C-alpha cells in the first residue's frame, strides 16, 4: 500500500478516536457533576461516611488514550463471590494448564528463533544455480499474498499451523496495511480488545477469589494496539502463598486459552449450526457458492448481486462449493482447456480481424469493437489453432440457443465448432452461471467475464451459507467467522507469549512463584529488596535469556514479514 495513504488512514482513525473519547469524557464529566450536585442538596446535619468511588480518569496524549475506572470492581467481586468453590477449582486447573503452556511456549519460542536464523542464513548466503531453479519451480505460489488478503477461509493466525507459505516463520506479524488488509482494521482492533478484556477479567476475578481487592480497571489504545488492564495492589498480593499468587498470575493466560477453545468450537462447526438454526441454509451437497460481496471497483459488481449463487464456471460445476471455486480460479496455469466447443454461424463472422492480434499487452486483441472476440477451431487434442476468426462474444458463448460440439460434424452445415482463442493468461474468458436460490434453477442466468481468473477470486467474496429469508444480511456469516478467526489468532498468541518468563510478562512473575513453591523459600514480592534467594537468582537469569530470545523473535518476525510483502 502507498505509505502516504497508510499514514492518512492512520490519522483519520485517530481523529475519529479522539472525537469519540472527548464526547465520552464530556458525557461522563457532566453526569458526574449532576450526581454530585444532587448529592450535595440532600446533605443532612449529621456526619456521614462517604463510600463513593473515585471519579473516572482519562489520560489523553498523542496517539495514546487510557481510561481508568472503579465501576467494574463490584462486578468482578460479585462474580467471584457467586461461586467461590467453582472459582477455586477453576483457577487451580488454570494454574496447572498455564504452567504447562509455559513449557510449550519455551520450546516454541526457541524453535521460532532457530527458524528465523535459518531463514536469514539462507537469504544471506550466495545464490547458486540450484537455488534459482527452485525459485522458478515455486513460481506458482505467486498468488500467495493475494490469497492471504482476500480469502476468509485462509488462516490469519499469528502462530503458524504448519501449512501454507509463511516464509519459514513460526510467528506471523499482524501489521494493518502491511501484512493485514487495511479493510480488516476493525476486526483487528476489536479482536485485540476482546482478548485483552478476557485476559484482565481473569486476573480480576482470581484476585477477588483470594480476597485481594483490585484498585481499578480500564482500557487503553496505544498507536494501533488496544488493550485492557487491572491494578492489583502489590503489597496485598505479596502476602499470599506462592500457589495462590500463581492462581492470580496465571488466570489471564488461562482465560485466553479457554477463549481460544470456545472460538475453536464455533469455527469447527458451532457457528454454522447456530446460523442454520436462525435462518441460513448450507449449500453443501447442493453445490455452488453464495456471493457475500463484490469489490466496488470491479466490473463484476454490475452482474453479481449479493446473495446470488454461482453454481458453475465455464463447464466446471462447483460441486464442492468453496473448494471447487478456489481450485478453478487459483489454478497455477491460470487457464483451463475446454472440453467442448460452440457451434457458431458463419453469418455472424466479423470482417474485423484485429481482435485476433493478441499479445500480453493486448490480451483481447486490438479491435475497437468490444462486442467481438477471437475464436479458433475446436480440436481437443491440439493447442495450436488452424485458423482464427472474430465473432460476437455473448451470442456465441451464453445465448439461450447455444449448441455445444466436439467437431464441425455436430453443428449445422452453415456452422463451425469454435472455442475462444486465449493465448494470454491475462485474457481468459469465464462463463459465470448464477441463480437466485439453490432450488430455483429456472430463474438462472449467465454472463461472460474477460480477464484473469484470479481477478474474479480477488474481487468476489463467497460463502457456503445462503439466507433463507430476504431480510437476512448475507454478510453476517462471513463477518462473524472472520472476527472469530482474528480472536483465535490473537488469544492463542497472547497465551503463548504472555506466559513466557520474560521482562514484564506474566511468565516472569509466574516463574518466580513457581521456583519459590518448589524450593519452599516462601512467596516472592515484586517490591521485595535485600537478600536475594536462590530462586530469585535463577528467575532473573532465566528471564534475561528468555527476554533476549523473545525480543529477537519479535524483531526478526516483523522484519521478515515486512520484507516478504
């Protein structure tokens, strides 16, 4: 993307955020002033004890916003006291799971560092003939970046699942406008905020379960990173046993893991089941794909209405829904040889032969008449044409009385068996067959698209769920699924990274309390001074090494991710 456009949209985002925040701040201030005036008019003669909460605090600076409140304290306290026995078991399980994830995370981060080193070594070594050949062989993957930007079915996870072309990285950087489509910015920000709120809610509820009142909670926005926080008093926390401290420290990561499992359930079929129950129907078994949206600058926008069903491309029936759609449009050759030709009358032949003057600069020929195209004789066994001629495109390919053929013998004596002549991959012809509903084949139609196959795939978002009723928005399944995919990516990444024993991460304090529990040196306080216990000594050494590795992986992943764009 153009850097200027990226900066402009960043400034527009913050302009909107500042407007919303100042409006919210004005509303809260006005409401608080009115409440205080009302309270002052009801003052009696006898002295009273104030139990009012502290006023909300706003911290606003350049590209930074922070909101702190105590209004959530009672909510967290009520949740903790509603089922104390359940929460004790819940957070005990969470502690064990989080410590296990810490061990897994250390292995993953070490492997990620090794992968980055391997990629850098491979990139910096001299290129050999074999390397050049391998690069040429891998050229069909040239659509990988385009695929990432548009396909909702692609995995947008920050953590590699072992599939796809990820450039050798384990962690994929998520940078709006660079590695993530800028059109996904809303999903990106909201998903990060949801993951942060779940994380901090875990800390807050666990804290009240251990009878430690939190000071406050809040949310923040730092450049393009939104998040949440809770303020837990260090002195009260340090008085707890190591295991009880671990319950509070590990609660955030545990909640991220639970959130990931819930989202995974919905992405594995739960979301589809819910949508089927409230008014959508699946096209699985029926074939075809439902049109969710069409890019506004695409010529397809005038021919593909949303919620229409594309059931066939050329002679290829979309029996396997999205899999068939992807396989046809993302074919590495970017062309498909027809199995049958079309009977065309010689009377429709145009005298203009410049439509067959085709090259990569003029993939549809040099004729000024856009209604005609170049056709050739149909021979299934040969790729070189014996002759070419110019015919009306729509009349030959998608007319109601179009007759298919395998040779001239299948046509009338005045007709010839022809097929579009498309030597350039940029000038392919695709007959797109659509219908309004899965069962309404009578009300179907067809049109011809001229261009690259991948242009259709990039311009049209499709799904397998079709609304049963006209008032249901067709984009809801796609939007919810994409949002859940971002949540699954971020919550898993936060769980893996936050539990690592690195500076200022939950894992640093979790490791300290774990070693204190194992060595029986008693609880460690982040504010403690004086004599250093062996567990504190080992904690600091491990934290320094892990922090260096984490920093290397983060910086390396960002640099490699940007370099691949």
